[in-house]
C-alpha cells in the first residue's frame, strides 16, 4: 500500500522586499549547499561538447541558495563546475572512494543542477569529470544506484535536473532515501517528471521555493513554483498553444515513512524551519508524492503514478 497525493494546483504570488531572517534562531539554522554544472565542455565527461553547456543553470541553483541564506539558514558550500564528480554524491557503502559524507550528505539541505536521464527507473545525472570509473550520479535505480543520502545529515534534496523524479521512480527511490541499516533518512526529495527547462528567467521560482518553504510545506513550495503549463517545445506554427502542441514542466516531490500516514503528514506539513519536529523517517515501507496529474512534459508520458 502506498500513500498517494492527487493533483495539486497551488498558486502563490510572493514579494520579497524584506528579509525575514529574524524569524529563525541561529541555533536551529540549516546548513545548505549548492552543486551546479553549467560548463561540461571543459570537463572530461563531455569534452568539447559546447552544446551541452547551460551557463544559466548555476544561477538558478544560486537563487535558491541565496534566499535560504537570507532566511537565516547557513550557506556552507557553493560548488560550480570545477571537479564535479560522482565522488561527491555516492555513498561509501556502494564503492570505495565515495565521499558523500563530506559533500552532498554533509549539509541539511542541498540543490543539485546537472543534466539528468532515466538510469533505469532511477535518476542519472551527468557529472563534469570522470571518477571512480563513471561519469554519472545514479540514485534509486536498484542495484546500479550508488547515491544513498540522509544517513548523515541531509534532509532536503532538490534535483534541478531533467527526469530526476519521474512517476515510475517513486518505489525505487525509497531505498536511496533511507539506506538499509541507517537510523536516519532523507526527509524529502524534489525533482521533475520529464524534462525541465533552464533560463535565468526561472531564478525567481527557485528563490520563491526557498522563501515559501519556510511558511508552507517544502513540497508545496517546490511544486507550485516550478509547474509550467503549455509553455515549452511548441511547434513553430503554434507558439501560443492554439493547436495544443506545447508541453508542460512537471515538478514532483516525495517522502517516505514507516506508515502511509507518516509519509503523507511529512509531505503536507514539513517546512525547512520545522524539520526538527519531524525527525528522520522511521521507515521506508510507504511513500507519499506530490505532483500534477495529467501534467504532460517533454520526454515522458503524462504524470500518472
């Protein structure tokens, strides 16, 4: 049995003229990191492939990172391009040399921006440089997955990445969010069903996610801010979707729990600034999700878990 969340449409208009950092006690501030690749062509995973470069992408992740800091959280690491390898994201239980405990699993919240793909009912992300025999982060794809987070400190993982949380991944992601034998686990993962789009014009959506996630559930902040209807990949003759050729951007979120009600309660109520009250998930037998039923993105069928 799985706790499931039906179609959600939430609209929010945000004016961030005043920083509200005072609302948070520094004693309870989250540590936050960002990991973003905008230039692959200078690395060795896609050498010389300038078509793969996305210079606007790090700015999208940084918009979230900066507002998290403005809201009183502690910004502990901004990592852009450089030697971005799987070593920063894979768990030592999967392979010798993996060091997620010093990188993505060290802070309390992190955002990862990288080209994504379906790694076999799990999230694959293209790294900038090869390491430990691979150019890919793989999470949730059964035996081939090497990314297990939450067993150290990480509570919120945001994947700004295509195909990072498709509707067919949910069951597989449970193990990656709560490693067998660990008393801790990832509180929430967010991503996209299908292709997501990259532009500095979306920086505000990432900033708003950080802001709103201190007042409403992080799942609602993410899905409401990143949902885009009929805006992408329109036919040349149909720029305004008159003939119905345009497609959507479909944000998703998921949690796990020992019971369906526990997973759903976390999904609907956990914020960045009340996470201590929830604690780590007590199990992973159940999961709860949030998304837009019927959302029809590029490269996937309409969202229908």
